[in-house]
C-alpha cells in the first residue's frame, strides 16, 4: 500500500494559516476587544500588551513553513 503524497509547501502554509486564524479568533481577538472596551470606558488609550503577547505566542506555536 502506497502512502499519501507529502503536502506541498503551499498546502502546509494554507493549513498553518487556518490554524493561526482559528487561534486568533478564539484566543487573541477577545483580549484586543477587552482592551479596547476597557479603554473606552476609562477614557484612556488601550493597553494592547496582552493581545500582542498572545499573537506572538500563536505565531511561535504555528510557524509558517520554509518556502
């Protein structure tokens, strides 16, 4: 029995981008929305530090394949 062909770099890239998109939606987007809401209520500039840290963490967790 022959094993399935290895995915192409473009297929791998597409899969990673889908994983990142899901993680952003579930993990980082709520942090950004909360920071913006809190800032509006307080009349200050948003503190995006938690959001930026989460986005960086997601990028490390789902690295793009080499071209």
